[in-house]
C-alpha cells in the first residue's frame, strides 16, 4: 500500500498540472499576449512529448530498472515545473513544458508497471487501479480550485509551485521504500520506431492546430498531413519486422486491448476538449475569475473523485462492461446537452451537463487501465501500460487540437473575437456547437466500442493474444524478419 501511495503521488502531480493549467489559460493568454493557438500549444506541447516518449520510457524501465527510471522522471518533472514558473515568454513556457513532459513520460507507465508487479492478484490489482483512478478525480477536484485560488491571489506562475514539494517528497520516498525491478527479458531500443512515433504525432498535431490560421489546403498543412500519413505507414510496415519493436502490434490482436486504446483516445479527447471550451467560456465570456471558474467545474470533478474507486471495485467484481456503458452514455449525454440544447446558457443545465460528464469520465478510467494490463504477461507490463497511457495522451492532444481548431474556425466565421457580454456569449455558443457535437461523438464511440470489446468473444481474443506473446521467438539470420512458433505471425 505504501508503494501504491508513492506511485499515486507521481500521478497526482502530472494530473494536477493539467487541470491547474486549464484554469490559468486566460491569465497566461493575457500576460503573454497569446492567441488561441498559443494556448493550445501550452497544453499540446506537453501532451505531445509525453505521448511520444511514454512507450520508450516503459520499455526502458523494463530493461534498466523501473525504480531508476521513475526517480529520474521525478527529478526532471520537478525541475521542469520550476523552470515553467520562471518562463519569460510563451515560447520559453512551451519549451519548459516539454522538459516537464520528458519527466512525466517516465512516471505514469512506470508507476503502473510497478503497481502491476506489486499487486499480482487480479482483484487486488483492480482495486489498486481503482485507487489510481481516484487520484485523477482528486486532481480534477482540487486542480481548478487550487489553480483558481493561486491565479487570483499570487499569479499564474504559482500554479507550477504546487509540483515542487510533492515531487521532492515522492523522490525521497521512492529512494527509501521502492525496490528495483526489471523485466526478465530485456527489450532492445528501437530508435527508428521512436522517430516514426514522434514524427507522426508532431506533424499531425501541428497540421490540426495551425490549419485554421494557415488554411486547410495550404502547402504547409498538406505537407505535414502527408508526413503524418507516411509515418503511420512506416510504423505499420517496419515494427512487425523487429525482434523487440517499440510498439508490439500483436497486442492489438486482443480486442479488449484494442478497444481500451480506442476508448482511451475517445474519452480523453472529450476531456481535453471539455476543459478547454469551458475554461475559455467561463472566464473570457462569462467574465468569471479563475477561482470562480474552478468552483463552477467542481461538481464535475467531485463526481469523478467519488466514482473512480467505485468503478475500480465494480471492474474487480463484475468486469469492465457496466462502467464502460455508463461512461459512454453519460459523456454522450453531456455533450448533447451543450450541442443541441445550449446548456452553457443556463446555470442549472450547465451544472447538470457537468455532473453527467463527471459521471462518464469517472467510470471510464479504471476499465481502460485494467483492460490494458490484465491478460498481458507481467514481463511486458511496462510496455502494455505505456500503450494505454500513450492512448490517453494522444486523445487529450487531439482533443485540444481539434476542438481548438473548430472553435477558432467558428469564431473566424462569426467575424469577431469573442469577449464578455450577452452578444459574445451567443457568438461563443454558436462557434462551439460543432465542437460539442464532436465530444458527443466521442461518448458514442466509448459506448459502442465498450459494448463490443467486453464480451466473451473479446475475452477469448485476449487469452489467445497473451499465449502468443509468451511463446519464444525462433532465432533467424541477422536483419531477417522474426519467425515464431506455428500459429503465430509477427504481422498485426
């Protein structure tokens, strides 16, 4: 339980950093004279680097030692937080956020790997993951309020100070109480695969964020879109031919694992878009202070905090299907209230939509994580957990990028830059309607994929995938494709 608490401390500072930052966006935008795209980059520069390096961090930790990598991540994240608080410009802030992300990439998947190897009983592991999910709820509940209080009283730079004492305490406790562990079989580095992942995510995110300003058909945007497509094709062709690929595409033969990946992308895209839209609306349009905006979002965060451990217990006793169905319905209903019924124009309807979103997001975290790591060999727990964490960060990156791009395009079509007042509220609601329909679609995707990936047939594919992953490889000549026992295939 002490190891679980230490691992949860790392999750707390990473999750708290995101929720605190969202509340501070308007103040940072004013102080640094940033555009909507600039605010998107303060979030997406972090999540993009995080998503790009998570799988590398997971496999490296399995190879050289999870405790060692975890401690290095705590040091980098804490130092990056201190640098962010001193950033003199938007460009410097984005660069220091990337330093934070390098450290953050060494925390969550490695911590989950430590938890998976500590809690070997499936029921105990599901409960531990429920506690892990509850930490996300605590950060969502505390982040907006703590962030709003700090921004209003001290300034936006102080939001990064919160990470310093928690990071230092987690570092000392890890050094004292967490034992070292490694995978029985070390995985070799995959620099080509890593480069392809970075190129894919970076070029895709850049194209989405910058397209409203530069034009969707401009040569620059088309070039980066083509680069993203080429990188994806390269991954699909190159990775199956490696002995120790960065992304073992055989994982995705497991329908629950593939489903958890799609659900994570959808749910966290909805979360990223939800927080981005509401932060700008409450402060820039309604004219609320950062603290009041945080208090407005407290009902949503409180529901996540309460429901996450219950969802973990439900997954342990009944399986992932019920939480996934609840999550899909609730997220879709919340998005629909904003998209079709303009929920933000009334306080009661807005709070109802907030509670529904909290219900959906609180239910979805535990089944995603548990499904990703259960059934997989413990020797590959770091990589499996890293894929799940990567899916979350990719979802949040794409959510902020797509929702921000749609909002920017809607504001441009309205012919004005929104501000406070009734007319501005109407402009913002109209500009954001398409974005809310996208969030509704994310909820529907969680519902449908959760239904398909949690049945008996899906569990059978997970069992067969785990058996294939545990089969030894048959050595071949250097540089040749890897062959395996009869009945397996390295191609996805």
